[in-house]
C-alpha cells in the first residue's frame, strides 16, 4: 500500500532531526513495496530481494540529506535500486564463476518455479523465465516500461541512458521475449 504524502513533505520532515524518523517511515510506506518489486523482478529470489531492499533503504537513509532535488525522489531511489541489483547480480556471477546466461539462468528459473512468493499463472511464469534470458540492462528497461509503466524520459533519468538507446533496448527485449515464448509453445 502506498501512502499519499508528497515527496516534498517527506524531504522537509527528513531535514528536521526531530521528524527524521517519521519522514523515513513515510518514505518506507510510500516506496518500499515498489522498490521491492523492482528488485524482485531483477533478482527473482524473494530472500535476495528482501535483503537488497533493506540495503537500498539503508543507503537511501544515509544519502537522503544530500539529495539535491535535481531529480524526482523515486527516480533517485530507483537509480540506487537498479545499481544495487546490477552490483548484486555481478557479484553472484563472479562468486559462482559462471555467466548469468548459463547456469545462473537455470538456477533462477528453478527458484522462480519453486517460489512460494510467486503466484502467477503459467503465462506470467513463462514471461518471467523469458526475462531471465535477457541481459541486465534490457531486463531493467523492460521491467520499468512494462511493469512500472514508466515513460522513457523517466527511465532515462534513472539509468542515465538516452531515450533512443532505451527504445532500442526495449524493442530488442520484446523481440527476445517473443522468440523465447514462441520457442516454448
């Protein structure tokens, strides 16, 4: 459930030491679920997503006083979340000493299939499996556009990539997903 409090009010309360905890609680209520699902779609595993979401909010807490309002608050938080996901996936890849395109795909697909937290139907599961085959950047762009319904300009702010490149990434992701889904029928 998201809270209908303006970001400016949260930031104002955060700047005051006596209302800082209240502000952070409002921030959590407003954005925790959105950030969790953004992370979850990237890393698949609930426990990993839960841990990462906590780490992201710790990072937000530590850096919120330095937030300069040159972007929207959620854009800034999504940038942190996206970077943390990519860092996590790269560490996982190095730790397992495999390409994410190889064994990690199968592990993540098994995790998705066995997850008590995933309650999607067969079509949704196939879509999630197709997403696992995408490079991280294409997966990020697809998730933000498809699930979050973000505009390309917003995604550009989060990822620091041109709108044209994002459109190309999304188009490629859609084509790869279509090819994957057709090959599994």
